[in-house]
C-alpha cells in the first residue's frame, strides 16, 4: 500500500497516477482488488457551502502559504522535486495560494456533506479508492470547528460507504 494525497497535485493528476500504478501492478500479476492506495485528503464540512468555505479559510491560508514558502525553489530544489519547486514558484508568482483554486483542483474538500459524499463516490468509482484519511484539523483550525466537521462526516457521509467493498474501476476491467 502507498499513501497518496492531492496536497501538491490536483485530484485529476492523483487519479491518473493511481490508475497507472494499479495498471502496472495488475500487469505484474497483482490482483486489482487487493491494490489499495490510502488517500490523505484535507476537508472541512458544514451545513452550507458558504460556511464550509469561510470557517477554515484563515487556517488554510496560513497552512498552504507556509508550505509553499518552505518548498526549495530554483537551483536549491533537490533532484526529483522539480515539480514541487515549479508549483511553489507558480503560487508565489500568482500572489500566494488561492483556497478557491485548491478547492477547484480537488486538493481540498470544503463543502456540504452531500457534495463531499459525491466527491468520495467519484474516487471510489473512478479509481477504486478504498480508504480515505480525513485531515480536518488544518493549520490550527479551532477545535469546535473541527469537531463540527467531523460530526457531519460521521453522521452524513460515512454511513453511505459502510457496506461498500473493494471494486475494480471500469478503466481497469481489462486487467481482471
């Protein structure tokens, strides 16, 4: 198992990576139902979309802008980290990290329970995602806000996935 996260890549890039890795492993003889790539996903749920965007905004701004400042850029970027260096430079050139851009790229989930459930259904169906680690305490977000998000997730999202087992995504059916 390999832990994946859309933290420094879009969700679409992550899905492409996971599907390629699963295909490569299938072609090497591994059972596609046994392949698992747990995902660490930053999220905040609220009763309304506006509340889900506003409540964690200060903590998210602080966290993502700090992370981008810490990424080595230019000639100091280690070999193999050029992608992250280029990403950090692009964020800096654009004036910092935009929470709306992170959300649009699927890097963070800030939404209602229904929309978060739909996004998790998307990765379940498209890449066979089995495990998601919900990173809800982001950038020092206040405890009561974290707990409110966790409560919504536990009551309105988790039950939907309780009986779902591993699946082979449609794009890998030829591997079976």
